[in-house]
C-alpha cells in the first residue's frame, strides 16, 4: 500500500464489511437490529419501523410487517398527496443524526429506496441488515467534530481528529490548521446548489490522512451514511442544505446530553464502573509504586526542535563563561594590588601587566565567540 492509503484503516474497514455481509446473510440479526431501532424510536411518531414476526423468522427467512407508503423518489406522487418535501428532507436528516449521535446505532445504508412516506407524514424505514455502532466516547468526539465542521471551528476539529485518529508520524498542527481552514473556506464559498456537507466531511478526512493521521473505519462508514442522507434530502428538495440540519439537530442533541438530566443519566450509567475503579485503585497503586522502586518503569521524552534548544544552551553557557572570566579578572586584580601595596610597586606593575594579558585573552575569546554568532 502507498503511504497515503496506509493512513486509512482498511483492515478495520474490511473486517466491518465482512461482519456486515455475514449479518445480512443471517436474517435473525437483521430482525434484532429492527427491534432495537423500533425501541430506540418508540417515542417518535414520525418514524415507522416494521414489526418482526419471530415465529416465522429463521436464519434464511425474515417475516415482517408490511410498510406501505410512497417512495421518496416519487416526488410527483408526494406533491399530489400534499406532503411538504422540505419538511420530509429535514425529518430524514433528524432521524439519521439521532441514530448516529444519540443512539449510537445507525442505519449504514440510508438510501432513498429504504424510505417510504406514510399517509400521516411519518417516514417508514426498512432493511436493517447493514448498521453501524458507536460507543459513547466515539459519539461525543464525532459530535464535536461535526459541529466544529459545521461552524468552521478549525481548532476544535483538529483536536477531535487527533483524538479519534492515530498519529502515524509527528503532525504539524499549524500546517494542518492552515489547510483545513482553507478547505472549509473553499466549501463554504461554493454556490448553495453545489455545496455538500458530506463532501466537506470526506475532504476533511482525506486531509487528515495526508497529514499522517490514520482514519478509523467508523468514520468512513459515518461519512458514507451522511452522504446518503444528504443525497436523500436533495431528492426530496434540490435546495435542501444538510449543513442547516446539522447545526439545528446536533446542537439540540448536544444540549440534551450535557443538560443536568443528561449528566445525571451518564453518572448513573458509570456508577458500577466508578465503584469498581475505587475498589481496584489501592491494588493498582501498590503495583505502580513497586514497579517504580524496582526501576521497571522508564520515561521517554521527545524533543521537537533539538537544534534550536542546543543553540540556546550554547548561548547561555558562553554568556556564563564570559561573566565568570571578567569577574575573576577584576577580583584578582583588586586583591593583588591591595596586597602588594606601594612598597612593591614594581612587582605590582608586572602583575598588572600579566593580568592585562589575561584580560586581553578574555577579550579575544569574546570576539571569537561573537564572530561565531554564539552570543
């Protein structure tokens, strides 16, 4: 593989693809996925997930409730039935973003053929064979990254890229920031009909890869899901902007998760983990201190610009050497002159001459150092 391709997690991508293919060949897994989606959206009347009839479902056969309605690609029929296509596009985006960033279980194949519009205006969703999973940490980080992209916050975006990705080599943050800022500006200046939130997301991942940040497979599946969702919105409404939906719905999800109720729910979920950590902490600390005493733990520091550091060190040492030399000469001259006194003026003259030569040597050293530009 080329160095650029090596920055993508193709192994993880292939493993995820193989896992998905195996799941799609086992209809029981698809049925369980549908059940989970239906539970997740039980309080949302604007999404219809079919019931699975388990008594007649096997590994090779799936029996589910029929989902009627109008396909989202049949725009003339939608208009004739009086449906607001812009509202439907925003509704589909809300559902997909909620799946990804709130539930952590998302439909990885949300193309137009899997959505149907019910008489009530609700969306019916089918085909749950291909799904993606995100844990809470990944969801939080991806949410901050997507919001940073939507609001053109290059610093936060880079922070999250460095958190999610793996640095294969040292990354120049300033160069990455400059290029990402330029990339976002180019996308934002495009005409509304040409702007693509999904394309900006994909180009950002490609930019990170070029800067030696390895992209995990989860982000590639997420980019695909966002691209399909945006394509669905464009089918329903050619003027639809995924960027507006991202700002609106992700901001709402973010506020809900970091509200007092959301934080309390997280604390309750982490209760057992925190308790286990508290019980294990004394044993782990004893082991750590024992390793420190036996010298089994070493620390490694990496200095970014050693040349500049060494140059500054040389300058400091040379300044210190000159200061000590001048101070020593002055002190020695004063002490010897006082000790010899007037009675030994001749000897004092010779001593002063000797000290003058020493001073001259010091001046010569100073000039040499200055010429070498070490001061």
